[in-house]
């Protein structure tokens, strides 16, 4: 029984860093039906960010899911307060009492600038990927207009830290090109197999491994936990297949197989 309990233990969620957060509606149902819903969500997101000393680098509100790029030291409390407050407001507004969001939420810590950049571009590319629009300027409900825009109707509802992305893309044209071309770049990355994750240093991968393991060592985890650990290392650190194989003492082919199956 004791061994079974150890097998069921979950790898702890990273709470601090530059983190991509994703959550969606329960059963993929819509969570936004009108502009009032979206504005209320942004206002609450801004208030909770101030409460938990969190910076918002990017966001996109889709009909049934949300992406946020955060710089925070208190991830779970930020998301808990945001979703709890919005759901209470939403249910009062619509006379409901149901669960609105699927749980648990998803998150991935980005340890390198290249991966933070790609995470933000992915977020801003979401409306294009969903074929809602052909240009990022055609979609209002993202952080796109916080960059290089004199007229931004959302700035009175939420504050976005634009310094990181504006440092990389100094004008709107270069940012537009990066967002629009992101989908084809991602396809090329997947075809290569071992991709931009290789820019993550071995030291960062080891640090991430130690955080995920907590007080245990690599030889103490079960086979099922090893699978979870490999997937988490990929998501949390952006490590390459080689790096993950090295720190987990598993074969390259085993790591590759696990990660490819996790994408299906």
C-alpha cells in the first residue's frame, strides 16, 4: 500500500518564474459569450495580478479557452483567485451554479528568452491558428494592441508588461511578421524533432529536474512517474531529447517515444 501511494504522488507544479498558463472551459464549453464577459475577465485578471505581484506579458481570450504569459512568484494563488472570482461573477450574471473551467489548469515555466519569446508568439498567433482572422490586428481580445499602438481600447482594463517583446521586435512590422509566420515556424520545428529546446542549458535542465523531484532522487521514482517526469521536463524547461535522456538516465529512443506519444 505504501508503494502504491508513492506511485500516485504528483510532481509539484512550479510556482515562480516566467510561466505560460492555459485553461479552458469545462467540456470545452464557451466561457465568453459577449464583450461584457471578456472585459470583466480582464479587469479581474489585472486586479489579481496586482494582488499577487504578478506581471502579465501576454494574453489571448478565445471563446472557450485562455492563454496567459506571466512573470510571477505565486502561480497557483493567482490562477485560483482569478478563476474563482470570475466564475462567481459569471454564475451570478447568468443564474448558474455549474463548474465553468476544466481543472486542473495547465502551465509551463519558460527558462530561456527564446522560449519566452516563442510562447508569447504562440499566444498572439492563436486567433490566426483558429482561422478567426488573417492578421493579428483583426482580433481585439489579445495583448497585440499593447505593442506599438496609440489607440488601444483594452488598456483601461488591464496592464501588460511589453518590455520583453518590444526589446526583440522594435516596430510593428517585425512583430507582425513574427506572429504571422509563427505557425509555419512551429511546423518546421516539429519536423526537425530536436528543436529550439537545445538552447536551454544543461544547468537549467538539472535545476528544473531537482524542483520536480523535490526531496527524492531519480532512482526512487516509479516507471509511471518517470513518464510524467519526462513530459514535465520538456514542458517546464524546454529541454532537448538528449538533455532529458542524460539527466533521467533513460535512452534517447525511450524519451523520444514518450514525448511523441504525449503530442497525440
